C-alpha cells in the first residue's frame, strides 16, 4: 500500500505540490484575515471603552462636582453605579480635596495593575477644585471575546480551506495535470525520426476541444516540427540584419562624432566671444566707477576748500576790525582756526584714502610675518582712544600664525576697521551705556586665512548696509567721515590681498566683517598697456 502511494506520488508530484501550496496559501490568508478581523474588533472594543470614559466627562462631572460639594452621598453612590455600568469599567473612585488634603471617600471595584486604561478627572464646583474622579477599565473581557472569536473564525477558515483545496486539486488534476503528463511524455519521445507523429488532446464535457491553453500548447508542438527549418532560415536572415545594423550604427556614430566636434568648435568660439564681451563689460564698469570716483573726489574736496575760504575771509575781516577798533575777538579767531584745521584734515584723509585705493600691487613686497603680532601692534596704536572711550579690544586665534603677504596692507585694513568702529560704531556713547567691545579672531583653514572683526556698537542702518562697500557712502557724515573707509578696506582685501569680504549688521547690535584671503597671495605682472588705477 505504501509502495503504491509512493509511486503514485512520484508520478503526480505536481498535484501534491499544488495541494501543499494551496493549503499553505489558504492557511496564511486565513490567519491574516483572522488577525485583521480580530485587530479590528480589538480597536472597536478599545474605542467603545474610550467613548464610555469620554462620556463620563460630559454626563457625570458637573453633577458629581455639585454632589461632592453638597456631600450628597446617595446621589454620588447612584452616579458611581452608573459609571461602573459603562463597558468594561472595573474601578471608580472619588477623592475629596479639603485644605489641600486628599481623601478617598467613595470607590467601586478594586484598583489593581490589570487596569489597562485609567483616566483621572478634576471636579470643579464654581471654579473651586473639590475633588478628583479616577476610573479604570480592564481589557480582560475584551481578550476573552477575542479569544473566542479567534477559535471560531480559525476553525471555520481551516475547514473551508481544506474543502476548497481538495475541490481545486481534483479539478486541476482532471483538467490540467493529466493533459500536461501526456504532453510531457510526447515531448520526451519526440526526435528527428518521428517528426511526422502528432499529438491531439482528448476533449471532454468540462474542456471542449480547442477552448484553452492546453490545446494551443498541443498545436504549438505540432507546428514545431515544421518550424525548425523556418527558424534556421530566420536565424540566418537575423544574422544578416544584425551585420547590416552594425554597419548603420558605425556610420551613425561617425556622423554624430563629426556633428559633436562641429558643435564643440562652435561652443568654443561662442565662449571666446563671451569672454571678450565680459572683458569689455568689465572695462566699461571700471571706467564708470572711475568717473563716479572722480566726481566724488571733486565734490568732497570742493566743500572743505570753500568753507576754508569763507572762514579765512572772516578771519581777515576780524583782523581788520582789530586794527581799526582796537578790539580783540581772540576766541572767534580760535574757533575759525579750528574749523580750517578740521577741513584741511578731512582733505588730508581723503587724499590718503585715494592713495590707498590707487595703490599698485607691483610696488609692494610680500614678506613673511607674524599676523597676531601685527594685530597687537595695531591695537597698541589705538590704546589712548580705546581707553578714552572705555572700549575693550580682544584678540583671539593662533598667537604664532605666520603668513606670506603684505603686512602694510593688513595694517591699513585693520586700522580702517578699528577707526570706523571708534568714529561711527561707538560715537556718542557714554560710560553709562553698555561696555564697548571689539573682537578680532583669526584662524587658518587649509590654504585660506579667515579673519572675523566684530564690534557691539550702533551697527549700520539698513538702507546703507547693501551699499556699505561703495565709495562715498557715509553713515556719520556730520562727524567728519569721508565715506571711503569701508571702500578702502574692500579694495585692499579684494584687489591686493586677493580675498573676499562680507558684512552683516543689525541696528543697535553692532557689526561683523568676515574676511577670507589666501595665505600666499601672488600678483601677476601686467602689460603697461593694461595697467590702471583699478
């Protein structure tokens, strides 16, 4: 009996495998569907419990607060009984609060660790906290209902799956397996000696002739004998077509290569034209900036000169008055003399700024120097002004950072920045104001040098900040500023030190300058024809 079973299983291995797969898939789907349904029921039960607890807040809190305030024990007992009748509520207690002391005076059920859902409500009577209501719900009944449903659903699914699998197996065996076995035996016997032998499946009531894929498969096998020679011819034709396609591809690659080369040549020419156009635009912008600078120079120098002439005329008039009337307006002469000195000093500052802007990098010499030491020297030169205005200057960074650059340019940059802070950032501040502070930090990053300059002065007005590096943009023109300080710094950093500079500020919170330059800036010698002040 066992031997016959093993032989039958060997001859119908596909049927047994199909049965196993159907049972496995059906079982997995049954378990999944059962799990989904149980999970849905579990969520629904939890939702019912939560709704019951939420209904307590709507229907019981006000009346419980009133009853607890009035110490109506009968009413509280009735309401607790109503709460305990809600779905799966296992515990309810009321704690009275008197003089900040809590005392449990009413409870139903037992409070234990199996209360999976707990909620506590505060009881207010006319905005006075009179007690707390604590309720707890258990999930034991939920788990019991889910376990009963699990066994019922799983049992019915298993029975249904087994019966459906047997029916499917019998139908598949009768309609498919037997015919597949016959087709397999035919293909095993098929060779070049019996190509004339065909195969035809027997029709039945459930599977009429020529109605499914098995009949199509048998027809395909019958046609295979006649298609062998055709396939050989088609293979030869395909080989020829492939060779022709390769030739076409080679021609197409050559054509596209030539097209790409032509396109690259055109792009190179266009790039050269764009570069030339860019150079023209740069030169145009330089000339426009130069014209603006010259105009500004004329305007800024004309004003102090005219004022000096007027004051000089007044001095002459007063001198004439002294000689004719014998009076001595010495104080007036001193005031006019101071104004002339201030105007002439402003002209000197403008001249010095113009010289810094127009400095030729080829006349400078690069040196190796200690940048931190240079910062200390610059800070020391401002000691008297810093002490007078009660401002602290702090230096931080590598105390032995040595670079190869232009020390005089760095000295001018730092001098201009500190001078701007003293003139504008801390101008008008009194000792009662917050302590003035200037911080200068330096650090080396790869082949770059980063310098951060920060002060906590008045900051830069927002309308001026976007134009802070333009010439003749003065934030404190009334105090004698020339409007060239930050422009000079910008020119020195970007053109001579070959770096970048950025500025950020908020009015009343100070200003910050970020400078980044190479550790070893190098200027290439230009032809004399291209040399200019910029």
